């Protein structure tokens, strides 16, 4: 197969991935049928709806497009911070260390589910502005599933 045609096909497939509604074009119904015959599950946006009636048409012109105007580079300015520190260094964090789970433990399905429930409670507490309660729920989730990096990051 011609390399240029392969590149065009790759471009078309990437556009279909980013915008499946391209497949609503009646001229592409054969392609949609082919994908379905392979067992592909197409999103609802790949099927024509009454609100989607305009076809995808690319208009070309012989006029040259002006290159984007580049802004002139500004001279580097030294910006000083408005924050004044009393000492030369920032004070250390004196909070006690948080509980961490044992990462060598194999997580059971029950613990994974319980961890997700605790995370859901934490997210609810965060949305209510109860940050200390959220930290407690996230710590519980970490102890139940210490292999989940997202739990540590969220806490």
C-alpha cells in the first residue's frame, strides 16, 4: 500500500477517535458497517441524529494563509516577591507523620471495595469542606489498599 495513503488513513482514524461524530456522514456508512461487523462498539455520537445534519466539508482555497503573528519577545525582567520572610529559611512542617499502609500486603477484593467506599466518603467530606474528616477517610482507604497511589495523592 502507498505510504501517502497509509498516512491519510492514520490521520482519518485519529480524527475519528477524537470526534466519532465524523462517522455520521452518510458517505461513511460503509465504514461504520465494517467496524460493527468486526464487533466494534461505536458511541452514540457516531450515529446521525436530528441535531447533527451538517456534513463535514473541508474547504480549500488557493489563498495563502498568513502565519500567526508572533509577539515580540519582552526583555527578561526580575520580579521580586512581595512575601517577606523573617528568617533565611522556611520553617519545617511539624505535623506528625501520617499513617501509611503496608505495601507488601496483597489487597483482597473486599479491602479494595471498602477502600473505594472510604474514598467516596472522603470526596463527599471534601465537597462539604470537612477536610479533617476527609483526611481520616483517606487514611482509612490507604490502610485498606496501600498499593493505590491515587489515595496517597488525594490525601
